[in-house]
């Protein structure tokens, strides 16, 4: 049976990427530090992926097992040497931490076989696989790096599936939305995986996804949180004022995407409407607190709020509503999120302009910063 090694046995790994590989006839070896999940995968060897619909349809994911990266290094290295695909869904911040083990696996593999291996980081991050490749190469000598050519291929990808906070304590089963998209950039002819779309240029797809789905999701979370921190995403969208504001935000990201990539305006508007309809799915029951978590990362210079505002400004387009979304993120003070606590402490100590410079890479006197501060002061009242 064909093999895939997937780093990240969390809900996204099990409910999305791992499930697609299993349905495509692969054995999926999940690698993680979550001992209970790894033990369950090895004991049960299957789980259910349930769809967030009226019917609650489910799919059985089989041919799965787990390895613990804390104490099964040799087994993981062996698994990498036998795999066709090496993938991740673990969070961009964790990629540097798994790279040393991946490097050992690749070094061992290229000594044992000339079979091709395809590495894909399935993360909400532009060029995530390029980043992972860089981290891995830091741990390889020149001879091993040279031996990767024509044997190990690194492909960037864009992934899109909402996997909400789960009520699955003690269970491997995962609830996911029906919709998904997995786009991989390559000119190579690679082994088929059900649900994988191959494209020659990823940029239009990943930016469309990040600046519509991720920008929209975060904006709803922060605006909803300001109204009532106990709301879910779908409940937030019962407020027409929030719906209209999100449409304005996505109108600005859409104007940039249309100009940058020549997208059809009507088609992109339908895409925006489809995304907002996905967010209204009450079966996802996703809290604004969960979706809004990690505001420091989401306010990063290349992430979902700041990057499209900067690009819109460069293109001579409006960004006032994106500035409002950034301001709402700065007001996210959820006391159970470490980044939210740190963000509020930074604002208290240094002020908003200095925080935007440090966190978002925005000059303290930039037009975007000034616009954000105006909205921040208005919304804080």
C-alpha cells in the first residue's frame, strides 16, 4: 500500500488532509506529540469524519496509524524513507521545530532509495512549503542537499476547510464543513490524491483564499467579539451591520485580487458570497474566541489583515475597511488567549503605533497606521 507521513494529528490533519489520502488508497502515518491521539490511532486504526450538515453524514477513515515524535524518532525516519508523500498540517510556527526530524528522515531516505518523495506543507501561510524547505536544509550537509535533487520535491499549496472547535474529548472523530479546497503548485506529474487540484501558479489561489476566507473569518470574529464575546461566528452574522462591514472588507481585498490577478469581478463576487454563506453554517458552532485567537500572528505583515491592506495601498485602492478590521483585532482582549494578553500589554506599554510597527511592520506615520488609529479610537469608545 502507498504510504504518506503526515505531521500533525490534530483535527485539521485527521479531518482534512489525512482523510483525503486515506480515501485515495494510502496508509497514513500521523506524527504528533499528543500521546493519547497516537495511542488511539494505533489501537482503533480508523475514525469518522462527520460533515456539519442537517444529515450529519460521515466517512470512515481507515488505514491509519500514529508515531510519537518525542520517543519514536527511528520509526519516523524509517516511515519517511518509505513514503510517497510527506505532509504537514501543524501550524506555521511549528515548522521549524519539526524540520530537524524531517531532515534526518530525508537524509536516511536518499541513501536508501531513488524513489521520489513529495513534500507539501498544508498550512495557512503563503509559501509555507518554501519555508519548511529552508528550515530542513539548515540541518543537512552539502552532500545530502545535492542528493535531494530529482528525488525530493517541495510543493507549495493552499488549503481551505473550516474545522471548528470540537466536542470530541477522548474521540478521534472530527466534525468538518462539507466544503474543501486543496490546491498544489507543480509542473510535475505526481501520484493522484482525491480532492487535490494541481495548478502551475498558486499565487492567485492562495491569496484569493487567504484574503477572502481567512480575512473574512478573522474580521467576523473580531467584530463579533466586540459586540459580545460569547457569540459564535454564525450568531455574529445575524447582525446585519457586521455582515455589511465584512462585505466591505472583502470588497477591498477583492478589488486588489481582481486588479493583481485579472480575476473576473462577477465570479469573485460569487466566491465572496459563497464564503460568507459558509460562515453562516450554525452546525459549525464556532466561537469568536476560538477564531480570533492568536491576534499577534494574524496581525503579522504577511498575514490576512495587514498584507491585503498594504497591497491595496500599493495598488492605489481603498483600504479603510481593512484598517477597521486591523483595529478590531487590536481590541481583541480575550483573557484566555496568551497572544491576546500579550497584545494588550504591548499596547498599554508602547501604544498602538509602536505595536503596529513591531507586530505588523507598519511605519508609525504611515497612512494605514493613521487610519487604523482613527478606527481604534472610535471602536474603543
